[in-house]
């Protein structure tokens, strides 16, 4: 996605269309029959996500998108097309309640006080209101053709001053609102169009329904919609980024006006790479831009500040190497390698609490900018794991002198090993043989320690280890991370998969992979990391299965992952943060429940599609 032209860049509302670089915003609000004005529409008002498309036409960048909204019993189709400075945006009522609503139009500069030179923005703008039986027809034709002199006059013209009065229109008429970010809307500009030179017109699919697509096309479209509609422009940082969900960036008492979590954002880069190499790089740069003075990526980096006491699972090296394998961009690899190396160095320095060469999750005594982010506690260490309320850590002491849990973690230690292996490959690619050798030496030593100290022969599984030497008796999909890292022996890999992963009494079943074994007393809680299915677990375990040639298990996991995603998507249009491991429902938890919810449009839900696409070799 190019950070230019009109798009849904404002994180606070999907119904806000901002022009870059001018910053002019058209906001389409809705007044429902009860008199309530709705200016900030978010994922809870989304009934269906439609496509979000981009193209260049005769040197002009254009972007088109559509969603279906439902609020206060009224349903609307809302869409836009931006072509250079020109914008067409429309709202169509889809039921009788919607036809009783009012369309509210506001033109303003929400970011006008952020480092804007005098005269950068036009002081006047015009909106031309055009009646259309289906505003999508106007958008579709504009996708292929140029806006030129025509013979149809708009039914109304309204001079709008940015920040001035709100324009009120009837929703009963299918209206398209035209805006020119460069100033007045030209007298000779309307919805008459002329063919553009260049590419042949390939009809884009503007439908909400993806079932008519080929299976691989449907999965990729779902994946992309989750990424594209969550991508924003941050005016203070002056960059594109894709937070986990827009809805996480609108509460000033929570994360502030943006939030980036390291492992979420690195996974998002892999998802973006399916269609947009530059957006993948933009997300890597955004999260690396949160690096603290100690060289670690904070658990939370956002508008409200950073959690400098704790980090998150170190998947950065693994994901960046996958991007390099896909694109082979030496310049990008050279750009990000030093920061990834700094983050790697953080872990063994600060998270080997008892000095045994294995790693624990932790939190340091560094103040937090938000009260509820309270550092240097057991909960803060659990937050570092990314598995916020996992039963694995329920009764584990937090050692205030070591600043870690008193539990060597199989997941963290294996992700760290995978990171060392990825950095060795990067160093080789960048012509740094000495550094590559040091990372490989560390990787081989970790392989020995993990097999010597974290394999439970009686259980036939890699597990967490208490500081007193006991093996932990609560386990999750992290027990299969040794396959991802390549540290498991072939025999142990095969045994752990056969006896545990594929065992329906533990991790297998119709909906997989549960975040705690089905035998765990907390499995039936089905809240957050207490038993629910999480896409990153499926992805990391799938990668390990493929690495060890356990293709039958990998194929089954890919098929089950696709089925899980498609069920909720086709029924409700959702790409969930997590899913119930018994019912596959993502909406069965209260969004306001402090014990854990499941966001309906969350980027890493697309990992379920990525797994299935890999299986198809698409």
C-alpha cells in the first residue's frame, strides 16, 4: 500500500477517508432514527469486510474499498474510490431502518496541528453530491477510467470549509459524495468517464461474498482484507503500520493512538508479503522503531508509551529470514540485521535467571507509563510470553532478584535458538562469516542443552523445567517448538507428534490446536490462552512439521486451519484473534471481559490462511 491518496488511514474510524499527503479528511457519519450520531465506526459495527484494492492507472494511484455496516438495527453498504486528489464515497441503505437515517458529511483536517507548514492544506473544499442508484457503479467505472469533462451535473453542490458546518443529507437517496483534496470541485467534473490508456480492464470483484472464488483465491482474499483494512497512517510517526486491530488503538487509557506488539507485527509482515512487499517491510521497520535503549523490542510500543520492563516472543529473525527467502532483498536485510542482533543479545543477558543456559520469561523493575502495565510481577512476566493467562504459568513463582519466573521455558528457549539460526543465515548472506560462526556455535550448544535438560522421556515430550529440576506437568503447543527450531532429534520429533499432537485426548480434534492440552483442568474455561485455538500456535507448529518432513500431520493441520477460518468468515465475516476449541466460535466471549476476548478483525487470524496456502504451494 502506498502512503498517498485517499484511504481509510485514520485509525479511529473506518468511515474516515484521509488524503495523503494533504491530510484532508472526509468523514461520513450516520444519524439513526433515535437521534444518535455515529461518527466513529469500528469493527463491532462491521457486518462484512469487502475488498480493498489498489492500482496505478496512467501514472495516477487509485484505491477502492467497500464494507457493510450494521448499527442500531440499520444496515448500509459503504464504499469509496480515490483517484489522485479526487474522492468518491457513498452510502447505500440496505433496509427500511437505514432509509430513515441521515447521512452526515464533514470535511476537516484532523491532523492539521501536526507539523504542517503554512499553506500546505487548502482552506476551502467542495463536495459535489451525486445521486446514483448504486454508488458502486460509479466506483467501478472510476476504477478503469479517467474522470473528465462530462454532461451530467451533480444534483447539489456544497461549499465546505474544513472544520466548518456538517452537511446533512437523506440516506434514502443512494448518494455519492465527491471531494477534491486540491481545492474546489471542478464545474466540469462529474461521473462521466473516459477510457484510460494502458492496461486492459480486468473487472475487480467488489462483492462481500468470497465463496465463489477458487479456494486458494478465497483464502488469500480473506488474509489480505484483514491486513489491508487494519493498515493505518500514523501522523506523528509519519509512517504506515498495521496494528493488530484498529479497535486496540482508540482508548487513550489503554494503548493510545497506535499499538505494535512484536510477534504480532512480524507475523503481519509475513501476511502482508503475500501481496505487498513494501507493506511487509513497513511493518518490520515500524516495530523495530520501538527498540529501547537496552536493545529489546517492548511487549507494548504505542501511543501511550512502551513497556521497557519486558519484551515478547523473539520471532523477528525467523520472520525476516522468510521475507528474504521470498524476495531476496539484500538492502533490506542489511538495514534490519543490526537491530535483530541487538534484540537477540537481550535474551541471554536478562532472561537466564538461574544461569543454566536456558531462558525464562521475565520483567525488570523499570517503571511503566500506564498504571495497569505494572512491571516486575508474575503477570508482567506472563505478558512477556505473549500467552497472557496461560495455565502453564499459573503457580510459577516470580523471582524478584533474577527478574524472571522460576521456570525454564521450552517455547522461549526454542524461539531463541531459531533466532540464532536465522541470524547465522543472515550473517552469511551479508558476508559476515565470523558473526555467522558465532551464531551457529550458540545454536548447536542450545540444541544440546534443550535435549539434555528439557526432554521428558517418560512423557515423550519436550516440556518446561522448574528450577529445582522437576519437569512441568502443564503443557501447550510450545512443546512442539523444538521442531520449528530444528533442535529435536528425528525420533523425539516423531514420538511427540504421534503421542501428543495427533492424540485427540490432548491436542488433536476437529478444531485445533488448543492452547493448553485438553487434559488440563483449565482447558474447558475457553477464555484467551486457556484452551482456545490461536493462529500463531498453528503457524509455528505447522512450520516445524514441514521442517521434519511430517507432511501428513502438516497437511491435516493446514486443512483444519482453513476450515476453522472459513467457518466464522462465511457465517459472520470475521477473522478472529482466537477461537473456541470446542465449537470454533470466535464470538462466544464478551468483548469487555478482562479475562480475555477475541477481536473480530485481527490481523494474525490470517495465519490460518497462510498455512493452507503454503500447503497448496500457492
